[in-house]
């Protein structure tokens, strides 16, 4: 069984709805399970133990939410232990700017994760289309995690 961590922050529920859609996508694949965690309840051990990870945040001042950034700051010392894991990001904003998404994708690069899907920018109230692409993002993460699990580790 591979585990996909869906790590998110949300204050008014929009990003949380996207996170749940990502998890739904993960669990459409046999052998994959999703662990959905709001970032202030997560530890770096969740990052170490997962097989793939999705990061979700609202757009705050053209960046990810502060609590998300704090998580990455805390994870700096375990960077080597997560490199290579499949990753992807999704965001919710009042406008259509992709600035928060770029900030999360910068972290995907900094932690040397493998970006496996285009990121999602959801504008305003969370709509069906955003939920659909988040579900697909979850499927892509689970698929890649399962492929990696098949390759024997020496
Ligand atoms: C402190 C703060 C700063 C924000 N800054 C931006 C911003 O720069 N750009 C934007 O599009 N939306 C901005 N928003 C709007 C939120 O990103 C938007 O309402 C989002 O959908 C909320 O997600 P949530 O329901 O998951 O909390 C801001 C909201 C707050 C509370």
C-alpha cells in the first residue's frame, strides 16, 4: 500500500475541499491511500513517511499561507530524506493569480521532489472543474507512487 500525503492549509474551506478531491483521486487507485492533514497538525515525519505528497494552500498576499511556509522551514533538515518523492500542488485564491502556486512549486523544486502533475489554481468559490482537476492530480500522484513502489530498492 502506498500513502499519499495531502498537506494543506485552509481558513474558509475552499482549499480543504480541493484537498478532499485530491484524496478522492488517490483512492481511486487500488493499493493507494490518502492521508489528509491540515499543515498545523502535521509533522515533518508525515513528510518522511509518505510515498508522494500534494501541497495545497490559499493565496495569501501572492504567496502560500504562512503556516505552509513554516512547515517547509521546519522540514529543511530532512530534505535529503524526501528527495525524489512525487509531488504536486494546488491553490485557491480570490483572483486568478498563480503566484501562490509558483511559491509551492518552488518548494517542490527546492526539496527535489518529482513534479508529476500541473498545479491547480482555483479562483473564488471552489467549482466542479477545480475539483475534477484536483482529483486527476491525486490520481497522477498515486499512479507514480505505485510505479516507484514496484522498483526494488537496494
Ligand atoms: C490574509 C489574506 C490574504 C489574501 N491574499 C490574496 C491574494 O494575494 N491573492 C488572491 O487571489 N487572494 C487572496 N486572498 C483570498 C484567499 O486566497 C481566498 O479567499 C481563498 O480562496 C481562501 O481559501 P480557503 O477557503 O481555503 O481559506 C487572501 C485572503 C486572506 C485572508
